[in-house]
C-alpha cells in the first residue's frame, strides 16, 4: 500500500469514527445546538484565505507538463484502455477543439503550482479560486443546486466533519464529494478521467511550530474505466498573509 493511499484511508477512518456532520444537524436545530445556523457559522475549521502550493513530491510531473506517455509515480495504475488515451495525447488537437482547460478540471487543478483562494460566496457556498487556469470551484453545503451539464469542476457537495474537541476549539475536516464531471485529465499530459468518475476530497488544517498554517488537500478518484484501482493524492498548501499577490493564468494545453 502506498504512503499516499495509507494517508487517505487513515484520515477517512478517523473522520468516520470521530466526526459529526455539522451542517445537517445545525440546519435542523438539533438538541443542544440552538437555532439553525449556516454552514459558515458551524465551520469545523477555518479554510479561508490565500494558500500557495508547496511542491515537495512528484516535482517532475507537477512543475512541468510530463512527457507524452508518462504515467509513473503517484500510485497511478492505468488500464490498457487508459494507456491508449495517454499515448494518443495531442495538445494541438485540444487547442483546436477549445479544450485547453482539460488539465485544469477538479481532478487536476489542485496538483498544479500556484495559489488558491478560499472564501465564502454566501452562507452555504464556499468558493475555491485557482490561479492555475483561472478556475473556480463551488462547494455547496446541504442541498446542492440542480446539476446542469457536466463541467470541468463538476458538482461538489460539502460537509463539515468535526471531531470531539474541547469547547471553543475547531477540529475536523471539510469533506467534498464531486460528480457530474466533464471528461478531463488528471495530469496535463493526457492522463484520462471520464465523465463517470467520482472525486472525494478532505481538507484539513494544521498549525506548525513556526506559527505557519498549513492545508492538506487529500483526494481519492474513483475511475473504474481507466484506472485499475482508486487514485489517491495529498497536496500541501501554506497560508499566505492577507492581500498577497493574485495573478491568475490562462489555461495551457502544453
């Protein structure tokens, strides 16, 4: 079992055993919770702010676009059908089809270097903006809007999972489940993700002894069409001071 897969499974087990889905209970005014509160008001952790990716693993395939046919590293095991698509990758064809953002969808955008800005769009919607590809993801708490056409970022439903903690402390995770994805790339070099894929993510913050705040963005991609087993990843982000530079970049197929 890879270290990345083990990290994901340990976090998932802890979340299932210790966590309480805060938003649904608060909306119902559950016993001891008082009046119904919003997802923002019941946040288990504070993930808002501007964060910068710290690339300490898979440097070659994250800082530059991997070469055609490269799928090694990261615990990725591709089916023969998936390898056919990897070997058929053609960035010029993607550009001609207006699909330069194919590597910037929900599955691939978090692995790209750059900054991400998390903020509340409203009391039940958390917005994630990425410099890479100038992409925006919306995390809906409670009942999500009706799903439209598949898109690069898909339809994301979020919930707080709070561990038992002392009064006043924020501990837990943000869990995000994403479906309704448009076919895209997990890596910019054509590693395929089909429209039937499901992405489950956990966001967790921690305070370093130096005083820095870190965000772990851990994911599991279930893609039975092109992957022999679920693909797991874990990316690290460091919180930046308020009013840090923000320079979105357009999508690039290359």
